C-alpha cells in the first residue's frame, strides 16, 4: 500500500542496517560472525527459513531481544531513515556531493566525475531524505545533461521522481516521453509514485491502456495512480 516506500532506499539499505543492528545487539562483529559459523554448521547442505534463523539466534543469544516482526514484516521506512548508514567511502562520496549542493548551492561537473552511475543514481534518490527546497532542480538538470547522464535510463528515472516532487515543470515533457517509451517496471514505478504523490497527470492517465506495458506492469501503474 505504501508504494513510495517500495521505491526508496529501504530495499537496498534495510538488510545492511539489520545486520549492523544485530551486530550491535550481540556485542560486536566477532560475536555475530561466530553465530553465522554456527548457522552454517547447523544448516549445511539444506535450506534455512526465517523461523530457523530466529530459533537459532535465540538459542545462541537467549538474553538478546530483537524486534523481529518490526524488522521483518512492518513498514520500517522511518526507522531505517533515522538510523546511521554503514560507514562506506562510496556512501561518503555521495553525501559529500549532496551537502555541497544542499548547503553551498555548489553544482559542478567535477563533483560527479569520480562517481559511478550507481552512485549518482543513489545520490539523486537520497535527495528525498532532505528538504528538497534546498536544491536547485534547474542546475542539476543542466549538470546531468552536461555530463551526458540525462539520457541514462537509471539516472533519469531517479532524477525524474525527485524533480517532479520539487515541482519542476520543465522536466514534465521529458518524463512523459520517457514513460511512453520505457516499459521496465523498476524504472517507471518510481516516477508514477512521484506523480501520484504530486497529483500529476502529464496527459498519461487516460492513455495507460495504450502504452506498451506488460499487463502486470500496467495493472500496478493503475494502482499507483489510483485508476
């Protein structure tokens, strides 16, 4: 039901943050590594399900309390966003650029040259963690075009969702064209989620059935838009 949460950083970060949480709860990396070795021995040459993992964890750490249901089954969007991200130079490089954009209004091609496509897509997505009014969408669009990144489907998908939430009307025609031509679910769903959030039509709501989408993709798009 929370479609926006599906297309956030949560699917990519939640697992790593959960492991960091377990590590902290059991006393450190060595303690968690010891548990993993026990797990490997107990379940060698067989599958393990969630219940088996929890039972083994509770056996090894009987005095450690974990909010399993909250981590595994509930919508933890806010919980994950409030947690400290794992230390990583790749993350740090992205947030360095974000802070230069957000705090100094400094937008330069040199900031992106050392970043991979995956990092840039992540950087654009992570903008939603901040007050979007602190960013200049026109300058970011110009920067992406100058770096020949605007036409990259992965990057455009992330940027389009953010730009629409910023109220950038200049990108709407390009978004419309992208959605008409592109059929990959992972690229179009985040944009439709932004459209639904901002109550935007872009002349597409009445044309969904005519677009070259797979039937299951089309049905999901309709649910996102409330059609």
